[in-house]
C-alpha cells in the first residue's frame, strides 16, 4: 500500500510554482488585451474574434502536429521552455505595435494566443500529470488560483498602472510596456526555474511521484521505464478517442464550465462598469485594490475564486472528477440565473459565484484524463482529444460579446444558465465504467493484457463517498 505524504516535496513545489507563474503570464497576455486594450485595437468584438482564431489555431497545431508525435517527444520540458520563450517575444510585440497598425497587432495577438496556450496550458500541464498522477486534483486546485488572482487583483493593478502611465504623458506603447512588464518577468522567471530545477519525470531528479517516498529509487526507476515503454503502445489513438461516448459526456461539461468562465472574465470590466456608480458604496478610499466600485468587486471575486479553486480541487481528489464537475455545474446554473436580473447586486453575486468555479473549471480537463485513463495513456488522450473544449472556449467569448451587444450582459447570463443545464445533463449521463469497457475492448484488439487498474481506481472513489455518507449519518444521529 502506498503511504500518503504530506506536502509536495521541494522539486514538486517548484513545479507548482512554475505552473502558477506560467498560468499568470498566460492569463495576463491573453485576458488583459481583451479587457483593457480592446478600445485601442478594434473593440471587444475584434479581440474576441482574434481569441477564436488563435485558440483554434493552437488546437490544430496540437492535434495535427504534436499529438501524432507525442510519444517521440523526448523532453516535454525543453519543448515547453522553447515555446515559452517564443511567446514572450510576441507578448512584447503586442505592446509596441501602434493602433494605426491594427492588422499587424491582430496577427501578433493571435500568435500570442497560440504560443502561450501551447506553453502554459499544454506542455507545463503535461509535467503536472507526470509528477502528480494521484494528487492532480489538489495540485491543479492550487495552481489554478493564478487565474482569479491575475484576473481579480492584477487586472485592477494593470489598469491603474496603465492609466497612470498615460496620465504622465507616456505613449501608448510605453504605457503598455510599463503595465505588462511584471507579467513578462514572472513568466521568464518560471522558465528559468524550470530549466534549472525540473525534469520531465520526478524520478529523473531524485524526487517521487505524488511525493510518495514508499518506493525505493530502484522501484521508481523500474516503474518509470515500464511506463515509458507502455506509452509507445498506447491504444488511445486520436481516432479511437472520437468513438468513446463517455469521453464526450465528460468533455461537454468540462468545456462549457471553462468556456463560460473565460467568456465573462475577458469582458468582466464592461460587465461591471455599467453598474459602477451604484457599486461605489463598496469602494474603500486609499486602498488601491478597492478604490472604485468595479475594482472592489474584482477583489472580492479573486477571494471567492481562490477558495473555490482549492475546495473543488480537494473534492476532485477525494471524491472524483465527476462529483466535482457536477457541483461546479450547479454553481454555474445559479450564477447564470442570478445574473439575468438587471440589478447591480445581482451582477455582483453572479460574478462572485462565477469566481467560485472559474479557477476550478481549469482543473477538470487534466484531472478527468488522469483519473479515468491509465497513466501511460495520459499524454495520448491529452494531446489527441477532439477539439471540443478548444472550439467552445474560443467561440464563447465572441458569442457572449455578441449577445451582450444586442441584449446586454443580462441576456448573456441567461445563455450561461442554458449552458449549465446542458453541462448538468451530460455529467449525469457520464459513466466511468463505459471508459473501462472501451479501454478493455481496445486493449484486447491490440493484443495487450486486460487488468483491473481502472476498476480499482473507481472503487476507491466509491469507498471515499460511502465513508463520507457514513460519517455524516453518524454525526446526524
């Protein structure tokens, strides 16, 4: 039996820090231009359209170029570092291109979207799956706190810094560079610490998966060698994933949760500004993070989002991704229904509830694959999955902006409520046993042995849930 370890180990903690910094850079350079710079470069409709193009292009590169070669990539770490450095170049370019060259700016912004997505959301996250196969829910619950912190707090600071720079007579390019430079530097810091201290697998630098020290170094190295060999024989080819019904039933809610959160967070300033005068009672003069009504709401949103990210990550780890996704879908439904009401305090409540599941929604795409598929199949499924999440995630910011332009953001919240209903229905229909049966069928056809590894994992989830129910009943008595 494997012993539970407290903490993540020194190298594991460094990896968590690297993922948080990568997510912070990704969020800043994809979110802030749509929230704060769109007025100079064609408006929200233009920037969300570029988001659609860039996200789709990033997926196509992943699916047609990276996925077929995932088993032959010797070091995801090194590829990720190279793409990360390239992304920083494009991030600098979107700061200096003037508004008179909107077409060129749009090209660079699309390249930012492609490269930061591949770096922060694919290659760095692959390392998380390699290092924390059993504790990925908890780890992702921690690292995705970067999203609400950057969106809720740093976006406010960015806008203040940007406004101050313009007020001092700086050019737009100088103001952009001054406001974006901290995020450029933290992204570079993350890349440097990865290059110095991390490897693709913990065994390669004397660490342990999940920080589980019950294995000797010899045992860990044998397991690593066996897994690397098994990855070459993975039965989950791209065409096979398309035919797995339960992959779709889990991918639909995962995609809708994350996409609806992103769709609103890249437009959160316009959502709140229409109520900014009424929200002024929340402002605290002298406290820069809550100096105005909208900034006070953003600060509260970041607190709710950090708590939600951690809590739902723990639920994911202990009780299964399906349970966590179902709870999150209920939160999205409530947020959408409350946001329909044209009232400033309903808008605040809707945004804060949205914050609760914003960070957590980023967890599930990774954790579902790690939990319901074999460890050796994780890279193949993660890179070769159908483009559902990418298509929805790229399209919804544009859809929400279009709905808001015609019916206000209250109409957009109604759209979110409808998406939540679809999400709830899909997760209720999802059955992990369907994946097990499909996996057995593929392995039998490939001449590979059939075992009960996935069945045992599912039974552990059931036992955890039964234990909680028993404890609750005892407490009630």
